[in-house]
C-alpha cells in the first residue's frame, strides 16, 4: 500500500532506446565483422606479455559502424 492507504501502481520499467538500438545494430553484418576484428586483436594483445599494441583502431572501427547504424534510427524513436 502506498501513502494514504492507496494501492501502489507498478511502474513500467523504462528502457533506453539508445541501448536497444545499439544491441540491434551490433547484429548487422558490418558490426559483426568489426567486432570479430576487435576480438582477434584483443586475443592477440592478451597473449603477449610485451606489446605496445592496444587495438584502438579496431575499437574505433566497431564503434563507428555501430553508431552509424544507430544514428539513422535513433531520432525517429525520440519524442
């Protein structure tokens, strides 16, 4: 019971449309390929004890591909 003895209404869980769109866009072919390149790079870097490689380029390529997809869809979801 809420204040003044009134039954509490269940609040609908809000979902961030940006998070949802990012998850959807990560499934498109271009993002999947970029993520695979990033994972290969991460595995390569993790397997070495002495390396200056950081996979920055692969990370930026993945984020660019995902955000490019999101940009075309996001603003139609906003009120």
